[in-house]
């Protein structure tokens, strides 16, 4: 090391450890569906886009960038994206959080740990058979359901526009 230069390793270590952690997304766990459902009811005049997905679901992962792009498009508007992971609770630390971090997911992510899916799926929509991905749009209390994968960003945006405008 050159003369006259001091390296402040404790400061460098602190910066390297705390800065990335401060920017990383947290994942809230809902133990029961009513906790999640209350979010639908509390959306008020904010349009709420809810996508049900899982880290093991290839079609879910393929459409995830579309939701990421929407976050930028609707920034500053009364529009909220909620990504609901249906992974098992025990996969939170090993699968969900690393996925969210590695993919730099910006929209809010929650893990729904209510294992009694047969009891709550019909509360999302009576047409839902439990397969994912599916998306729910809540506009001023009215729910619109899309029961399959979006094939493109344009398709997702067109579906939203048909219900928001």
C-alpha cells in the first residue's frame, strides 16, 4: 500500500454490508387469506393489481418482468402492484427472498402461507381452479380475474386498460 493512504476497513465493511440490505425488498407473510383479502377491500380509489405466483412456476417467472415494468409505468399514480407468492412458508428464506433479491423485484411481495387453498381460492374468484399464474385487478371495489399467464407486456396492459378506463 502506498505511503500516506489509510484504509478504514471498518467503514468499508459497514457500507458494503448495510447499503445493499437497506435497498432489498422485504417479504411479508400472511398466515391466513383474510389478511390478504383485507388488502383488496382497503384499496379504496387505488387500483390494485394482484398476481398469484410461485418461484417453482415457470409461466409465473416468465411473466414477472411484465409486472416489473408496470411498476415504473404507473409510478406516482393510484396504482399498486401486489405479488402474492404461493410458495411454502418454509421456502421463504431459501427460495422466495433470494428470488426477490436476485431479480430485483420492486413491487410489494407477500407470501400467503394459508395452506387451506380449497377454502380460499373461490374467494379470489369462483372461476379459479387453483392453477397459477393468475391475476386479479381490483378497481374501486370491483374485481376482475385473469386465469392464465400473460403472453406479453402489451396483453397485460390491454387487459388493465379494459377495466380501468
